[in-house]
């Protein structure tokens, strides 16, 4: 049988059932898995001169043994192996603890290379590892993630064995052109130098090559998927009425910002195009995304088409319905709200109108495209604050034979590196300009011990008839504790402010009808203060609210704090955000300071990404950001840009689809041969 790197690891000698199991636990099933189980760091094995070594430094010494190894026992089951070596005319004592089996390798006159920890005062090396004295002068050793069941040295030996047996059958699907242009190592050389780097230069090159490949393949896949999503046969060209849009804009009490105009144009272009739209609109809180959505809804209506507008919560859906109705008050367009709390009779009527086509736009939660909702002519789906339009939703639409244009809106500023990785299959529009006349929200950070002083400030705002949000700490592990916290905080505020102040309570465990009622009361200024968990987070619009207090602010992500802060400053009055936190450490304090210093959501999310890493960033936990083996989205961002540019270039070249040299690469990213490619 032919050898391939897909062979199971059990083909290697010394790999029995037990070892297979241990390797499997590390995610290693095939020879390829083993060869690409890359080290996470390297031990520096450069030989140093004795007088250059600092106390306790880990070093490699090279010399000739001037005595045999002697093992002595002490304590219970402990032993030490001692011998002396001559290192360039300095005599050094070497001690290995509890490795008596090394004794047979230590004889007077033998050349030795030892890795250990240096003791300056006693001129003694506490040996950790006996290294092979080989010709190839490798000056660093790979260190791997491993488990108790398999040792570093065993893993390294297996990798060496796999390399020796299989390096001749390692394939490279990366185009030669790229290898040359970016000075990348071939796949085989990359693997070799990742594990056995001969020099620092090779080590760096190998790392760069791995990272480039990881990004390149991922971007190639995303790019391909994007092309498929845009499949011309699936979309519809919308023939909307430009004059109607212009008229709509003229009825608004404000002029669109340049950024809004630009994004409206981008959306309209997509609507007109026969391809299916997949566009993400990013715009900071308050940048005016809703009116852009309204324009798209109206465009669809002028061509007799319907829109489904989905929000993550009922509160938001209700609010969207209301602001759409407000925007459309001079326009003939019919909008309805459908949520879990819609009464049966009303629901039936709405469904009927949707089926008949007398309803132009339906606003609601996810259920809009899932349950027995039948549309007369659905051609646009808008989702607000939905980080990912789930695979299930797409499937539900496809199964109904619908391929509507899809528009996503989010106020979470997404750093570019994440955006092109997690949302790489979408087009992105950014509203990067705020409507004129918005006041910056003054943000302050205080310690919990100053709570009394905060209350004085709260009372002052209340005296001005302003409203206040209070956000309770976020305890991710336990909804129960969130509930306890918010209830307690509610009591604290009610007690401190006195019975004449109406303090409302809002949390995720409340039935939605109750939530609606509380929100409505706050919106109508029947409640002065609203103590809430983060259910308040997105989109809520109460212009009379001027103060946002966030307890245990250090538990939130920076982007999330910014979102919460965006609930205030929606009216014409001066607005404030107070962060209460006792952060641990300098980093925590720095995070709080950053929020007080900038109101630019993108700056904050970049910082968040930098400080917490992609995995921990709020909202991205289940966002489909892939785990790369070696690449880091933050540190390796420049490589990501290069790899992405090359992936796009390749996807847009005819030769990629026609030439045999790309066959393997096409297979790798799942391009079905013989299928006509769809090019832009
Ligand atoms: P978000 O992007 O956070 O969803 P909204 O669409 O809710 O923002 O808009 C926030 C507020 O700004 C609304 O009250 C809206 O009427 C107003 N607005 C939107 N665009 C403009 C503009 N160009 N000029 C002035 N106000 C605007
Ligand atoms: Mg909004």
C-alpha cells in the first residue's frame, strides 16, 4: 500500500493501543496530525561560556566528562547522579536528581551536552536534560503541549520517526508563486523547521509559513463561500423607485449624514443587483442605522416586495416597529409587529395579510422566518444585533425556496481582523460618522467606596427630572446570581433614594410581557430609575435618560461598556456614564481608564481585542471565529491581510478554476470540479 500522511499513527513503531489513545487525546490520529502538532515554544539550547551565565539561568553546557557518573541515594526513594565535566578548562559539577538511568551514558572522557539550571555560587549545574551531541548543532528544542500520558521526549521521537518515514510524501498545495513571492518554506520544510529548527532564521520562517498558510486557506474558503452565496441564479434584481426614496428622505426631520448616504447607496446597489445580498452594516450606537434599514424596506415595497425585520428581543422589536412607523408617518407603507406575545387573533390577521401581500414589512423576533409564516413576496431579511445569521436560519429560508437579500446590522464595533475572519463571507458597510450635534457622554470611573457621593449626583439628575439606568454586575456563570444581584441592587437604590422616587427592575428571568411593561413605563417616564441586568443592552432608546451607572464595570468587555453607555446621550441634555469598579491589577485599571478617555467604539474594541484576545471578547464566543493552531489574530494581523489579499486574487483568476496545478488546492477548500465558477 502507498504511504500517505493520512495513515493512522499506529503505523509508527512503538505506537501500540495505549499510545494511540494518548495521542488521540491530543487530537492526533494520523501521521499528518502528528507532523502538524506544532510546538508552542522553544527552549534555547545555545551553548554559553561559563562567565556569561547568570544565577538560575537555564543553559546548555558542553564539555568532556572527567569522572564517571555516581548515583547516591538519600531520603525515601530519592537519588542523585553526580559527575564533573571540563568546560573549556573550567571544572563544573553536574547533578541530576532522580534520573539514575542516565548513569550508563556518563563515562570519563566522553563528550557531553547538558541542559540545566546554573548555580553561580557553587559553580554547579542542576541537570535537567542530557542532550545528544550531534553534528547538526540544533540550538533550540521544541516544546509541545502534551498530557501526563505521553512525555515530551516521546512525542519528539515519534515526530522524528514520522518525519523520517513520511517527508517524501508531504504534499504542498500552496501555489509556487506564493512560495516565491512571500519567501515561504515548502510544506515539508515548514514542518521540519517547526520541529527541528536549525537556526533562528529558519524557526521564524517556518512560523511565518505556518501562519500564512492558516490564514490563506481560511480566507480562501471564506472567499469561495462568499462567491457561492452571491450565486447569480439565486438572487433577484429589485427594481425599486428612486423617486420614492428621495421623497422619503425629504420627509425626515434631519439630513442623512454622508456615511448614511454612502451606506444607503451600497445597500441599494445590492438590491438592484441580481445577486443575493449578504451585507453587514456596522455603526456605533446612535449612528443611525435604523433609517438605513427603513430605506431598504421602502425600496423593496416600491417593487411590491416584503421585508422581515428581526431583532434579538421583543423589547427591541417593539421599538423598531415604533420607530419605523414614526419614520414612515408620511409614507404609505404597512408595518406590523409579530412576537411571542401577539394575541392569536391579531397573529392570524397578520399572517393572512402577509400571505396576501397587503403587509409590506413585518418586525419581530427569530420566529419570523421559522414557524408557519408564509410570505407573499419576501425579498429582504434584516437582522439587528445578530452577530451571526445562523446556519439554521439560512437553511429554513432555502427550504422555503426563498433567497432573499440579507442585511445585518450591528452596533458592536468589530475590529477589522475579526470582521474579515468571522464575517469574511459578507460585505461590510461602516457608518463611521455620528449625526451632527451629538454631545459626548462624560464618563467617569469611581471606586465602590464612593457610592455615597454617587448617590448625591444621582439625586441631582433626578431633581432635573432626568432618568437613570443602573446596570448590575454580570455574573456569567449563574443566572440565579444575576437575579439575586439585580434584586438586591434594586432594593439598595429604592431605599437610598426614598419612596417618592420610582425605581423599576428589569432582568432576563421576567416573562416578556412584564419586561415590556417595565420598559414602557420607563419610556413614558413613569419610572425614574431603571435597575437592570444587561438585557437593556442593545438599541433601547429613551432620550430623557441622562445617566448610566454600571456596577462592577470591570467585569464587562470594553465594547460592551461602550454599548451600555450608548443608552444615554440620546437627547439634547448633557449625559454621563459612571463606572463603578475595583479592578484587580494595572491592566484592569487601564481598561477602566480607556473607557473614560475615548468615545470611539472602534478604538475600544481594538483595545479590547488587544488586551483580552479574540476568544474572550464579548459577543464573539460562539461567533464562529476559527481557532488557528499557531496564528494569532491580534499579533499576526499583518500576515492576515497579506494572505487575504492573495486568496482574493487567486479566487478571481480564471486559471485557479482551469489549471490542473490548482486541483489539490480546489479540493482542499471544497470546490467541486466541473462546476462552473461564478465570478464577479
Ligand atoms: P442606531 O444606529 O444606534 O440604531 P438609531 O437608528 O436608533 O441609531 O438612531 C439614533 C437616533 O438618531 C434616532 O433618534 C434617529 O432619529 C436619529 N438620527 C438618525 N440619523 C440622523 C441624522 N442623520 N441626523 C440626526 N439625527 C439622526
Ligand atoms: Mg439600532
